[in-house]
C-alpha cells in the first residue's frame, strides 16, 4: 500500500507541474526551448535527469550486476565528454537556435540537417523504447499481481506521451528539477543503509568475486572501450543537452549549469553502480536489469525503499520525456517547418508538435515490445548517435576546415556502419567477420570510418566559406 501511495503522489505532482507549465505555452519557442528562460539551477537538474535515466538505472545496473565496479567504464565516457562540453556550452547558447540540425545547416548545409535529423530520430526513439520497458518492469515489481511487465510498459508510455505533449521543454525542464532532487537525495541516503543490510562492506566483498572490485574486472581493454566510447560520443553530440543550452536564459547560465552537472553526474552515477553491486551481493537470482528496484523493495526501510522506487520510476518518465520530445521537435522544426510548410502558423506548429510526440511514442512502444536487454539497446542507440552525429557537431565547434560534403559523408557512413555492424552482431557467428562483430562493439568501426570520412572528404574538397564556421566559432 505504501508503494502505491508514493507512486500515485509522484504521478499527481508531475501531472500538476506539466499542466501548470502548459498554461504558458503559446508559441513554438515556448514549446521547443521554454522561451529561453531557464536559469542555471533548473538547467543543472534537467541536464542531470535527462542524462541519468533507464540507461544508468537499468542498463548500468545490469552491467554492474555482471561486471562489478568495472561497469563504471560506461558512465565514465560521459564524464570525459563533460570536460569537453564545458568549453562548448557558452558558444551553444550564443548560437541560440532550436535543435542540433539547426547547427548542422548553419555550419554545413540543408542535407546535413536532413540526414542528421534522421540519425537523431532513429537513435532517440530507440532510447525512448527502453525507458518504456524499464517503466513496465518497475510497475510490475510494485504491483506483481495486478500489472504484468507488458501492461506496465503501455501504462508508462501513456504517461510519458501525456507529460511531453502538454508543455514541451517547459514541462520537461521543471519535471526534471523535481525528479532530480528526489532521486539524488534518496539514492545517497539508500547506499549506506543497503550496505548495512548486506552485512557491511566486508559482507559485500565476501559475497562477490574479487574481479567485481578491480578496474577492468573480467573485461578486456577493448570491451572497456565498448562501454566508454558510446556514452562519451552520445553526450558530446547529445541534442537533448544542446536544446537545454539553447533554452538557457544567458550564456552564463549555460556555463554554470555544466559545472553543477559534472559534480552531480559523477556522484549520482557512482552511487547507482554501488547500489547495483551491493544489491547483487544479496539478490543473486534477480533479473540483472532490475537489481536496483529489487534492492529498494527488499533491502531498505519501507518508506525510503518506496521513495527510491518512486524516484527511479519518475527518472524513467523524465528521460522518456526528454528523448521523446527531442526527435519530435526535430520532425516539426527540421522537417515539417523547414521543408514542408515554411508558412505554418504558431497554432499549426504546436498541434503538429504534439501529434509527432504521439506518433513517435507509438513507434517506441513497438520497439519496446521487442526489447529484452536494455543494455544492448542502450549501446545501439548511443552508437548510432555517437558515430552518426557527434563527429560533425564537434567539428562545427572546433575545426574550421570541416565542410558540408565531409559532414554528409560522416553522417551517412557513421549511421550505416552502426546499423549494419549491430545487425551482423545479432547473427550466428559462423564466419570470422561475424565473430569479430560479436566481440567488438559497433562504436569502434563506426567512429573510425565516420571520422575518416569527415576528415578525408573535407580535405579533398574546397574549404567552407568563412561565414559558415564563424556562425559558431570565434573569428580570432
């Protein structure tokens, strides 16, 4: 009963925030970038909540259950990316558009916008799909007799679509503020109590193999890169992040938000991995991806366990909101408004924005119904985006010689190899190539070929005019 009360209270709070914020949405700018009024404290928690969702709480926990603290290679890629982002945030706010494809067209051309949009839609819809799967798992754990995993998945999908369609970025950002505070506080309180339940740190060490407490564990060095690189390159080009910077009130707010994000991410992701490792020492028969919800339900005092489980559930909603909103804004802004109906009224744009949210939500549900390993789906989505979009985004900010032809080649090659390599890895390893595809994640070949295409084609063709690179780079 306590778990149901906490969950309902959280949902009512989130719905209230969404409805309240929706009252102020009058234009496309309100829906897509919250009227560019977000201050740095709000930005810190919306960045934290959009980054740490089912990918960390379920895929990261699944990884920690199997590999112990060596699983920190997965979030560490994001930490490395944040150090670079600290130099980009101010420039991104100065650019002050709506989406990453806006940046791609301004810096390259309309074809980079179009194909960049397609890569984003593929990757982000995949990310939304495993948020739905994770939410269904949580509802089943809370109500095992009443709600199955599949039914739970449909219920969470309805909530995510509803919250996202109501107010767009304004809803997303302020929901994240509430959810980020809840999860950060409860997770940090839960860790020492869960260690105590496990018999102290000595009990945790005694129950798990020694490899769970080493830098690489049982991973080979290239397997560590399989985890590190996808998260690093997803973060570096992450459209959900850039949209937050575009939504900042000032350049100063954008820069300050990164500092808070760095601290929050390192602390919270380390705590999440530690919770999963400690939980795996006690609940060895649990489904690996569900180890944190199981630990909250069985290993913590009832109220704290209910709050943590409710926070995890809210985190899934938050990340689903972010990654559903982002491709929907691409379709409305970068396809419909840019190419199909440039004269569309604000009313039309808001209507179609909400319809695209619903449509992509349906696609994500279909994908979720065929997803078993959240970790595998997460790495696939990260790789498609990281190899297909991130190299050209970074080049836009740091390399004056990058041109439109190089950018298009990079997007097409990176996306195609990501999809093809992942498909090859799903086949029986009957040949040497298929065995290689099983052992080496798609991110390594996809990044190599994507970066090579960007550099070689850019150098082999005329340089871009100065006004192209000056849109996001200082002239000096």
